[in-house]
C-alpha cells in the first residue's frame, strides 16, 4: 500500500461542513421571516380611519381639563425659570 505525499486528503461533501450551513442559514431565515411578515400583513389589514379624524382630535383637546395640577411638566419648566420667592 503506497500513497503519494502530494495527494490531498479526501474531503467530505459540501453539506457535511458546518460553515456552509451557517452561511446558508442567514438568507434562509430572512426569507422565512419575509413570508411570515407577508402572511401577517395580508391576514390583518390596517383599520380604516374615519374621514373626520382631525376634527375628532380637536374635539378631544377641547374636552381635556385645563387644570394646572394635571400639567407637571409645565409646572416644572415654569418653576425652573422663576426666581425663588422670599418670605
């Protein structure tokens, strides 16, 4: 039994190498995720908004209470800008 030293060792088929599957799995996962997204988009369409949505939004703003105690951000901003009161 004689073998030549210049002869390369026998290699396994391409599907037996782990790096090949790692490279293939990235695009395959993206394709599957794309089909899942397409399925969800077709199955649950966006709801149609009412034609007068802008007027309804303005009406909501009119019905909100104008109490200053309910606006802590405005109070904090105004408090930081005013000088301290002396007793």
